C-alpha cells in the first residue's frame, strides 16, 4: 500500500482540522475520549465478529483503541487503522508498541480516496468516524472495493441531537442564548449519518445491505465537574468566540451548572444514543 497521502479536495477542510489543532487535542486527551465511548465497546465488537485470522480495516481510527482491540481479536491476522491526524496516529503507534501488538499497523490516509488494495480485508470498522466524509457514497464505495466478497462493514454513528443530551447541554450552555443552527445532514459533521433512511440509501449505493440498531449508553466526561469542565471547554471553547465578557461568563456558568447536575458516583455522566450499522457487501 502506498504511503503517499491523498486527500480528496472535498475533504480538505476536515484534513486541516483533524491534522491540526483538533486532532492534537484529541491525541492529548485520548483516554478521556475512549472512556466516553466505552459503553458501546462490547456491542460494537460483537457486531464486527472478528475472527483470529481476519484482516481488519479501522477507518478514522483516531488514537487506535479500536484498532488495538481488533488486532487482539485477529491474533493471527492484522488490523490496519487509518486516520487524517498525524498526532493521533503517533499516539496509536506508541500504544500498540507498548501493548505488544505487532499486528496493529497505522497509516495516515483519507479513506474516501486512498488506494487500498482490492479485496484485501474481511472486516471494516469505524467508531464515530464515518460521519466526516464529504462524499460518503464515494467513501463507502472505496471501502467496499477493499473488502472481500461477503465482507462486513460495522459503524457506530450518533443518533440525532435530540437523543444526545450531552450535545444539547454543552452547546446550549455555550451558545449563551444565541440561536444554534440545526446540524446539516448533507455536510460532514457528527450528525451527518443520524437519519437511518439516508444511511440505508448511502450503503445501497455502495453495494452494501445491512441492519441499523439503536443503542444507548452513558457517556463519561470526567471524574468530577472540574475535570469535565476543562475537557469540554477545550473541545468546544471556540463557541465562546464573539461573546462579550458578561455573556461569556453566563455561558461558562451554565456549562458548570449542567456538569455539576450530572455528577454521579462514577463521574460526570450524560445519556447518549447511537446507531450500530452492520452492513455486508453484496
């Protein structure tokens, strides 16, 4: 597989973000991001059904937690994680080496256009990564090309914002009374695959058939409100841009209040909802 980084022009903005400050922040807070999604891990890998000899492709793998778990399950096979972020991939490689997983490999790539070898993988997985393609049909077709006949493609994506209290709580607090635009289903973003009918159409256009299952799990944002506050403001602090001093203070006070209200014995916890998409190449 070539090491040349090819970025589709439609994904240039995403590449700048993920291979820039946003990706660096995720790399520096890898443990918190992984913990936030830990409640979905068992169901996600049950759907992937990885066997010891499988070749696994992990799309938009981030800091590689899912790639490493895939490599453990494919103990006589291989797991390749790809992502746009060099910073996150450095963390992924370091952790795979520390954990003794020589069959976990990583490459910087735009999975929408990367020249993966044809019919090389048994399973493709993506944990909250495929929502950021500018052209999901092209991306899914590229993934289908690299899967073997009957190959599986398992994705975890967010349900609509109304089903994800964490998103509404954080964004409404930081908006400080400003109207929030509705997330677009036609542009890259966390909720671009939130509508099942759209997902089914995209998969069908790429040669897949499959099921979409609704899941719910608690999301952990920190051991206490102070840690959660630092985490969320680091992630969404850009929403404070343009606010005057008083409105900024109001926004941060509202954020602190919602975090405190969600303090539980195990930490700051919010309900969340995802779709588990299990597709098979026709």
